[in-house]
């Protein structure tokens, strides 16, 4: 994205954007840790054809991820425009909308990272989207 953005906002704008991306990427740690711990257990359940247990684990991991990620992402969205100039220099000011879109994209990418494990284990891509949708529907949004 930065190679495309340089044409529209210039190098100085891309530098500010890159710093905002780095700040908004803090929640990445949540889906990284969950992924490292979820995938081996999920693979074991998948290999023994315990698909209901695998679905339960994915749903639980998604709930934990959202429980941890949403408050942190929201805090970054709200405090990012204030914190970025303090962490970098006073010249590094990004619009609040930049933090909002980046917070949303990081959160959504984490959801994708957790849900994609079922597709990887199943060895499917496009047909596996049905399984991905099934896992997503299994998550009770009220309990999140």
C-alpha cells in the first residue's frame, strides 16, 4: 500500500502513515499468540475428525481475540492522534480517520487469521469458504 500511497500523499505522508500503521499494529500480538497455540491443537482435532471440537476451539479463540483486541484497538484509535506525535516527532500527525480505518483493518485481519486455519487444514480454498462461513456463524455475537 505504501508504494501506491506515495503517488498521492508523497514521501512525508507515507512516513506518517507508516508510523500510524506501526502504532495500530499492536493488537497483532493477540492473534499471533492465539495462532501459535491454536493451530497445533486444532490440527490434532482435525486429524482425528473431531470437527465439532475444532469448531468450538476456533469460536473460543475468536472470542478471546476480540475480547483482548477490541479494547486495545479502540484505545489506539482514540489516543493515536495524540500519542503518535509524542512517540515520533511533532510533525507526525495523522487524521483520526486513519487510526479508525487501521484499527478496523488490524482487527478484521486478526479475525481472518484465526478463521483461515480451518481452510488450511481442510486443504481447500474457494470451496472451503463455506466452512469458514460456518465457523464464523458458530460464534455467538451476543457472547462476544
